[in-house]
C-alpha cells in the first residue's frame, strides 16, 4: 500500500496509526475487564497495558480514549434505565473519533518520542528529521501540566497515553509518578509497556495492569485485513511473528515470508550448502540502502535456528509451519535433543557474530556467507 505520511515513532510505516484503527481485534478478556471496571463505577485512574510488541496495546489505548471521551459517566444507579455499554467500539463517524483521528481532540494527550513542539506536525517533523531524543524526557512529562489543569477547569474526562512508558528516563519517570500519586479528577492515564519490569515499582503499584495476549492466525489475518495490509500467507506471518500483528505487518511489508521460505530452501541443502543461493542473499544484504532488509534477514535466521533447536528438543516441529516443507527440513536436521543443543549453541554464536558485525560495519555479504558456513558445519552428515 502506498503511504506518504511522514514516519512517527509509535506508527509502523506502511500501516495505519493505532488511533486510526477502529476495532481492536481479539483481547476479549482485557476489554471485558476494562468494561467491568467502567460499568461498576470503580474506574482506576491509571492503567498499564502490557504484553508482547505488536499485539494491540496502542490500539487498545486509543480505543479506551475514544470510549471514555464519547461515553456518558455511569453512576451505577440505572435510575433512568440507561443501558450499560458492552463494547468499547465507537463509530468512526462520531465527532470524538473524527477529532482523535485528525489529532485535534483536546481531551487526549499523547506522550511519546519526538521532542517538544507547538503542533502535531512539529513533532512528526522532529522524528522525520531525527531531531529527537532516544528517550522520553522530563520536558515531555511536564507538558502535561497545562493539559491536567485544563481537565480540572472544564469538568470533562481527559486521557493521557504514554507510548511507550519503557522509554522514560529517570527524571521523566519521577515526574509521572508524582502525577500518579496525586491524580487529577477525571483524568485517566494509559501506560503502554512492553517490559513493565523495567519501570519503577512505585509506578507499577499505582496502575491496574491489563495484560494483552498474542493473537492466533485468524486474528492476525483479520487485523491485517482491517489495516489494509495485503498478504496471502497470514498463517506463516502469524507463526513467524509469534502472534504479533505488528510483527506480521512488518514482515509482510518487507517481504519476510518469501525471504523465510528462501532461508528454509537453503537450509534444506545442508550440509552441502547451495553457494549460489547464499551469494544472492549476501548481495541482497549488502545492497545500498538495504540495512532494514539485512536486519530482517538476520532476525529470520535467528528465528529459524530457534525453531530448529525447538524441533529437536520436543521431537516435533513447531506448528503451524512458516514455510512449505519447513517441518521436514527441521526434523531432518534436528532429529534429537543432542542435535537441538548443537543448533542452540550455533544460534548463540551466529547471533553474537551478527551483532558484532553490524556494530562495527563488517561487510554484510561476508557476514551472510560466514553465517551459512557455520550452519553447514553444524548440520548432521
């Protein structure tokens, strides 16, 4: 799909921004838990959305924002026969939804990378021009003061989304903690965290956690269809991404499934390595401007070796298959726990070698050739 929108830190290039995703696919347990809290009148002021990358945490946060700003308060009395909401979904035609999609809703504030700026376009430009910090700084948290004071003045709900909270530096974390300790009335904090153990324990203790799970192949396919990311092999993408729709979209947009199929094809030639095919991959990794492709290649190699080791350890290949004929190849090369240990050690060596090679700018082509040479030596003969 074509996409002329400048890059943003919380948005996968080529896919919609999480705030533009109308329906959160899957995560029924987390959605039900939030609705129960809302309908009971016992809403916590701070929520931590956790789980692997790409399973919908940011989409969930924006769905909650639309819901809280567009849904009347529940007093629990049911005096006038109000029907308690049973879904978080808000129509895309609702004025709140339209303003959020346009980045023009005054009731929601996004804390993220991108640096300070007076407008949304300023922040996007900061990121596009790489004029931003690698962490969320205290300045980004202090910008919440005006927003919080506004919420107290007009009496309406306000939503703060921190995407992602793992990137806060110590000063930013302490500044946010102070706000969580003295929460403003009718202001709700949504903290997105991929690794909550890295956050301050005092921040975690002041948030109610909603843990999002990985998605099955059908849910990954549905989420990709909603995002208009076309892919004919969603089962393979779901397997390769570990149930992460964000990961599946990235793989699809970068051609990850056919690349993995080619890796399996080369693996099937071991221990007699098909050198011409490996050279083609080496040329691809070394192509000008191909850093993202190179990184994807080594990510898939690491995943392939992990699946090899798991096959030998468990005595059966991982399901579903991520490429045609993968199961047979994995079991031929890793039939026993002994072979699984060999592949696990090889994976560790290759991963360390790749990280070092990329860090010191080794020739990517030579790195690819070295990688497959090590796999050929590890393969049973």
